[in-house]
């Protein structure tokens, strides 16, 4: 794994906006779904997933079979992960509030869950039950009544048992065998089989990402996801073998994944580089991980801790590990990161699967302005304004003055007419 | 103003996605700004605003002159409105939190303000100092260090004095004379004069809206704004003259604005319709308001209160007024609205200018999934995960089991390697 000096390196990434061809393909798919409904979904699922379906919706029988096919221990672990994720997200619940004044005024903010959401779960050859839990549990904690999942089927028309069990454990009753931009189209416009939703969340490939951006405004979306990333800051106390394992766990996702280590220790840099090569050898997904490390893996040597922290804030990584002797002491300096893993035990997979915080995180530097998926994504707020009679009497002329300053006479008169008659 | 039965009416609106021509124009402007920087901004400002500028940034001298040109009373009212807006938004501040477990684990969420934001303020022939306050004060309350404004100049290259004073009162030091999609481009890509920002907020015309959607992902955006709307629910206790004044205050914005009254009282419906005609006569912006009422103004008669409430939740209006004998009693039934104005004193302009809640609100039904602009828009969260040694020992095998279930062996090994050495 290559080692270079941090100083002067260009490290900031930017989210891919897709090519014109990808964009046109997405617009065409969305239009097809909008116009032809289910017919389009069946056709596109045949074309992209190689599956000839009779029904888009997963049946209760399929879910029962999924349970029967899974190891009891696996089901228990899924349940325990679900419980942890639920407990963490419950802490994110926000309450409605009001504030009152003696002049009769009541101001406030009402928090309301969304009516319906669609959760996209990547699939096909791989299966991600953890993504089901991370996408649906915050929605359920927020109080969303209707939670639907879409995930691409395998060529035989089936969905992975673990995905079905995770969905059922999260209390989701609507599971659709639809992938890619066509899933986004179905959730946005609705079809004979799929009722439209108010918001679409969850990561997907570039087609899903572009489709979400395309429909944003008709429906809400969470964020636009790019390839996954890890950045590790390690001082001389870090164990190179752990660092290498964590870098590789990111690299095995796909070739586009990014694994960066920044360290103030030349020894840690060199040992980690060797460990990566050594551990890579026996990985089942060696080919992917190796390609990723070659394209997007770097070990930077920082002259100072400050230089390293600045680099972290420049990258705004999706996952950040801080492996230093006093990791919490650095927390106040970290401005931008999706999730911050502190200390030697906090390997990224701990957060990917089990600890409780969400693993759907802002990528490609978008942690500068975005947050992990959470309960916030499944509620919205309404302002509350009840103006007091005394307040209107005291402030009315000021309000109409501001309205007239903007040339909006009807606004001013809406106040004046009330003052005249008081 | 036309009166019709609510039952069976189609009332839901959808946000305009723009025409292909508008979209291509926006993409072309964004590319021009990205490639040519300031040169593009000067050229486009000449083309669209008719202004030949020497400098894009407002100078201190211009701000001093603005103060000198305004009535002291106006400056005081701007200051009082700013103080109210600040007080309300301070209530929205969210704190970082952690939760600890006996097994050594610390989980939490860190709240951090964005580094920099660009606030778009509509302008040109009109001037909206209130939009300056509403866009910038929540950012300042959130702790954003760099807040920049862009607003189109008048043909003589100047910016309205009230806008400059409002900006200065909000503590904003960067004000740019740039409008439309080119302002969005400047904030996204940066030019010689304008440093790029992390997020762009504020309403604008369809070109601004489409440009924001286009750059979403490179920068954050708040929402995509459509034409303004009001929906009023009134029972038989409401005063038709007030209702008419409030409907017209919305209608005077522009022809695309929507004004809807829903009432269970036929008398209120008929009287309000007459009042609208009567009050319309003497309005300076009569032509616009009349066109808006004719195109998008309706009075619906609901058979029951429940029917009316359902219609409100169907429309998810930007502004909702509830003028009924016990308005707070209906609050729990309102699921979707940007701002809810309760009672006879709570005319929409109270909230547009002065009460404190934000007037940048979700339009075109997007209140189903979006919130008013607020402090939330100017912060982001990072998950905190510090896993305890005991926790890793207890949970490690479960975590690697889940990783292997997803076929991610390197994830499993990142845990296993730590267990082996404990």
C-alpha cells in the first residue's frame, strides 16, 4: 500500500454527478415507470436483474420460508442488532415545543412523522440485511405508518432470506422485488402494485443515486450516496494489524471504495502497509480489495497531529477511526465526518452491524453538510404561530411598515384591517 | 372568487420540475460559471439584470450609504424583527449527546455547525429584507462562521438599502450582486471573487430552484421552492373581511401564488368571496392579485370539519391559517403544513415578518416531507462510537457472524483479529 507525505497532497473528493448517458438512462427509466406502471417494472426487472416475475410483492409464504431456511442463531443476532439500533435511534426523537408570552402569543414547532417512506436496499448477488435494519428502524422509531422496501431480486426471482427476516423483524410488511432507478420511479409515481411514498431513502448504485436526485421535490430523499470510504487517524500507539484489517474491510466493498490511513508515525505507516499486503492474500474478495487499495488506498504521513486533523476535516470522511492514546481529546477538533469511531476496539464493522448508530452515512465529502440517516429523516416540523391580541395591538404597525417597505400593500392591509376593528 | 364543493375536488399540487428548455438553460449557466468564473458572472449579470458591474461584492461604503438613506424607524423595526427571529431560532438549537454502558461503550451524536453557507435572496425590482433575516439568522444562531448572501442587482448596479441593512444587522459581511442560476453556480464552484460554500439555501425563481437541484450533492441545499400558497380553514366564527385580506396578501405575490379557503359555513364562503372582490379594487398590485385569484383562488365548502382537515393534509400547504372557535383543538389533526397560524389575530404577515418563526417554508405539497428553514439546516450530526473492551468480547462473534452473512469476510476478520489478541 503506497505511503506518501500528507503535506501538499490533494485529498478532497467530490461526489460523482454521473455521466450524461447514465442520466439519460435514468430519466428514460423513470418516464417508463411513470407511464407504464407495473408493465415497465416487470420488463425492467427482466432486463436488469434477469428475473421473470409474476408478482412484485413478497408474500407471507416467502417470509415464512425465509425464517425456516435461516439458522436460529443468525435470527437471534439479527434481533439483537435490531434492538441495539432501535435503542440508539430512540435517543434521536425530537419533541414538539411551544413558548408563550404575556402578550398572548404562543410560538412553537410541531414534530410530525412522515406518512410513508420507501427504503431502497441494495441487493442482487449480495444481500444486506443490515441495510434493511438501518433504513427501516429509524422510520419506525419516528412513527412512520407505512414503510416499504424495494430491493432487486436474484435471477430466480427470489430475495435473500436474511433480507426478508430483517425486514420482518423491523415490522415492515411491504417488500417489493424492484431494483435500480425503476424502484425510485415506482416509489415516486406509484404503479398498480406499489403505492407512492412521501420520501425515498437508502443507498444504491449510481443509477439509484441519479434517480433520487431526479425525483427530489416530488418526494423527499435522504442523501445521494457515493462509494464507501474510511479514513483512519493513528498515532504511534496503534496496532498496525488492526489498522490493516480495518482498511481492508472497507476495500472489500468495491473497487471504488476508498481506504486512507493518516499517521504521525513512520513505523506505523510502514508496518500497516506490510500488514495490508499480508492480510490481503487470504481474503475471499481479494481481487476487489486489492483493486480498491491500488486505486484508492493511501497511507499519509503527517508531520503533526494538527496536520492530520486538518486533512480529516478536508476529506470529511464517511467513516473516521481515531486510534490514538486519548481519542476523545480529539473529538472537539473533528468538524466533518459521518461516523467517528474512537479507540482500538471501535473497528468500523462494530458500527456497520451492531452498536446501534446508523451505517447509512454521508459519503464523498458530503459530511460537510449532511448527517447519518436517522429519525430526523423521517419527521418534519411545522411552525406554530398564535398571535396574541395585545401583541397584535403592540406590533401591528411595525409589521405593516415592513410589508410596505417590501411593496406588499395587501400584506400591510391584512394587519391594518384587524387593528381598525379592535 | 369561485366557490365550490370540496367533496370530490382534486386539490393536490405537485412541485414543477421545470421544462427541458429551462433545465438546459440552467445547466449551460452553471457550466459557464464553473469554467469562466467572474467573467461569466459579469456577463450573465449584464444579460439578465441589465447591470454592468465593476465589482461583484458590496462594499462597506454601500452599506453605510444604505443606513443613511433609510428612516431610523425602519431600521429599528428591522432590528426588532431580527431580535424576534433570533429568539425563536435559539429554541431550535440541538445539543450533542452521549449515552454510556457498563461494558465500556460510549455511543452518541455530535452536532457541528456547517463551515460556510450561501443564502439566496430574491431581488431585482423588488426588495426582500425579511428574506435576508430569515435566511441568515438561523445560520448565525447555528454557529456558521461564514455566511454569504447573493441577490440580483438593479439595472443601475445597486442593491436595495433595506436588504443591505438587514444583512448587516444579521452580521453578514459578504454580499454579492449575483442573481439566478449564476449565483448558485458561484456558490457551488467558486470564482475569483466568490469562495465556494458548503450549502445553498433560500427561495428563488424556477431557474434558481432547478440550479439548486442540479448542484445538490456537491453542496447541500435546503429545499426546492415553488410558488407561495395559503390555505385557510374557517368555521362560522371567522370574519370574512379578515379572511379576504389574508387570501389577497398571498395572491399579491405573483400570479402563480395559490389562495384557498375551506369553510364549513356557506355564509362565510359567500361573504369572503364578495370581500375579496371589494378589497381587490384598491390594491396597488391589483393586476397580479386578481390574476392569481382567478387562476389559483378557490373557496371550498366542506360538509364537515373532518372533510376540511383531510383536505388540508392532502394539500400540505405552505401557510395554513386555522380560524375557528377552538383552533388549538385542531392542531393534533394537522399532519402536513409549513407554518400553522392559529386564531383570528394570526394573519400570515405576522409570521412573514415579525413573530420569529421562519418564512422560508416548504411549498407545493413538500410539507409532507420537509420543514421550515431553521437551525437544523445549518448543522449536521456525526455518530460517535467508542466500543468497550468488554463489549467487544461479548459481541464480537455476533458481529463477525453478521458480516459473514453478508459475504464480507474482511469485515468479520477486522473483529476476529481483535478477539484473538485480547
